[in-house]
C-alpha cells in the first residue's frame, strides 16, 4: 500500500511540474552581452499587437555556412519576441522554390525593394559566388513591411558582416513592428522656395521616411503674402528639413523659422556656404571657381551657438573621383582620391552615430565653429586630423588630382562638419526690430520647451544619384564607383532621434559580440584540428576498448 502511495505521489509531482512549466514558464539569458534579452522599448512596441503578426524570414535552412550564425541569431531573437507576445508568428521560408531560377528570383526581390546579396565564399581555399536573401517580411492586418537582416559594410568579410548584422537585428525587427503597429502621427515639412534640391535628388530618403511619417512640401517663400497663416501652418509640423537651399532667406522667412524653433519645433538643416559642383568641372574643361554663398542665416545660427564658415574642407581620407582617359573603345577609367570629398567614420559618441558601418560621404563640405552659448552642442561628424581649410574664391582644377599631396599642408586637424544642438534656445530676433508689423501670433524671446536641431555643413549629404533612366538610386550608393556609404543611415538616425518618442534609437546602442573563427588559421591548421576532434576520440575509444578486452579475458581465464 505504501509503495502505491509513493507511486501516486510521484505521479502527482510530475503532473504538477508539467502544469507549472506550461502555464508559468520563464527564460533566463545567461549571455554576457544580454543578446537574447529584449529591451523594454521592444516589449512595449509588440505589446500593441492584438492580432497575428506574421514574419516570413528568407534565410532558408541551406544558407552558406558563413551566414548560419545570422540565421540562428534571427531565429533565437524571434523566439524572444514570440515569448513576449504570442501574437508574433514566424516561419523560415525558402526564397527559391524547387525548379525556380535563382537569377529570376533575385530580380523579383530587387523589384520589390529587397536587394539580394551575391557573396564571395571561401571554403578550403576555393572561392565561389552565391546568392543569399537576407530579408524578412512582417505582415499585420493587411500591411507589410520589409526587414533588412544584413548590414552591409565596405570591405567586410562575411564574418564581420554577420557580426554587424546581429548587432542590428533587434533594431531592425522592432522598427518594423513599430511601423506596423503604430499609425503615422508625426509630420515633416520639406522647405521649398529658396532653391532647395529637386525632389528627384531627395526622393530615396523621403520615400523611406514616408513609411513612418507624413511628408509634405512647405512653400516658406509664400510667407510674405500671408504671414500669420504660413507661420501657423508651419508650427503644426514636428520637423522641418532644409535640403541644400541656394537662395538667401528673407528676414521674414528667417523669422518664421526662428519662431518655429521657439515653439519647440525640431529642425534638420543641410547647407552649403560655398557654391561648388563637380559637374562644373566637367562642363568647363576641368576648371571651376568655388565662391561663397550667402543664405542670410549667419546671425540666425550665431545666436543658437554655431557659425558655418564659407571655407572648403579638404581631407586626405577622401572618396575617389572617377576619371576617363582616352576616347571611344580605348577609354579607361581610373579612381583617384578627390580631397574635396571627405569620408567621415562616425565616432560612437551619440546614439545617432551608433552602428553606422560605412563612412559618411561629404562633397565640398564647410567647417562649423562652436560658440559659447547655453545650448548644448554635440559634434556628430568630423573630418580626419589630416585636413586642410581652403578660403574662397578658390580656383579648382581636375589636374590637381594627379598631384601628390604634401602632408604638411594637411595639418589643420579635425574639422566639425555636423553638429547637434539641444536645449532651450533663445530667439535670434531678441532685442531686434521684428520684420513683421502686426501678427496674431505672439513673438517669443525663448523656446517654450527644450528642443533640438541638427546642422550639416554639406547640402549634398542628402542627395541620391540617378540611374540611366533618371530614376533615383538608393541614398549613399555611388553609381560611378559602386560603393555604398553611410549617408542614409546617418540621416535616418538623425530624424529618428529628433522625432523618436518610442526609444527605438537606444536599441542601436546595444553591443553584441559574436566570436568568429580565424579563417586563415583554420585553413592552415585544418588537419591538426581534424586529428584532435575526430582522430583523438577514436584513438581513446580504441585504447580503452583494448584495455577492457584484456582485463575481461584475464579475469575469466584465471
């Protein structure tokens, strides 16, 4: 009887354990970097999912070995999302069905805005090219959002690509879930009327922003006709973007922008204080004259705490310019560094700069001075220490590209190219005669709350190239050198920081380190490791088998 009671008690305990594990399970992240612990921001985002959120991942089972880590980390991260909210459903899908042509599938993905990657893989000294599709698609109530899983980096090995991509996974998924689960509410005004960049040259950036924000052009030059109406309309926007204006702002326009800031509005200014274009060199037999450009904004920014100087920054760490020599079939193309194209690797001193893997590409950038004001200033982008400042007017010749630079001439040190201003701003029109006589909108001498502004001393930072048919290419892609730069990522981070109220930008600062194999070492020592991992266990098994047989025979023969 007692034995039956023990069995019954044991059975009750087992059933109880199973019931508790089913209803009250928990997970423990034992990794040092907490890579499997979702941030509170991510949990808050997916908590809004009241119906199924379907995630299809196109990293199928047979991914190349170099990208197997990305597949595993993606699966484990999605398990965390599904554990936090059971409405998150995911599946790994083979993007190339049986019998399909890989090239055709790759073209279909590309047409849908999900460009596949052709990667070079090395295996036992052999090199091969393979397509991978590092994308996922999240769907919710009829809406879909593509999710890039791979962060591309110039010159990076597959292991480095995977490590960077894993670092960005939570941000990529949470950003997509945020777009699906939150209706658009923030509004961005793109200033027009002062010779700003044409829409086709800023199309890619704002096409991406349109997924999360309302975008509208804003004719600031019409303020002279209806000042109060225009100022009231401007104050309804959460962010204004000035994309390379080339005509001077009137005092009334400047007043409207100033009072917008005093109302707590956020701003992103991309400005050129020097007029210079590479196309001018091509049109004028390799010669052009760089001249100062007056935008009538000097006192405006001076009051806020910065000064954009009408000088050109040259940097020995520069992007190349493609030059053609010869004619017809004998034409040859060469890439030579053009020191007026500074390449800036962002320091991770701010969430805006976190995990930007490719350098940011500047063209004919100007220098920014920081002034002593109460507004807090953070330098986001700087040229390298091997920089030089050129005053204008400055004759520029393409012939100089073939001249070996003298390092002693490039000793001006790092120059500020992009600055974040935050805090309580004071009006640029304080203690001045206002350019408006009567207004229903009261003048404010200081901002009603803390606000922020980012100033970039290069209008071309936001400019995308066009393909041969005049269609916009992705921002940051150089069609002449086929290189990708970090311009789009930097600007998206900047807008995300200025407008973000979900804490998404902080996810980017999460630091994840994946141990990677040394490919060269593993190739050279391949036979040694094979002997240790395969041969040694077999030898030990054989040794103990012989000893066991010997002892057994000795025992039973005696």
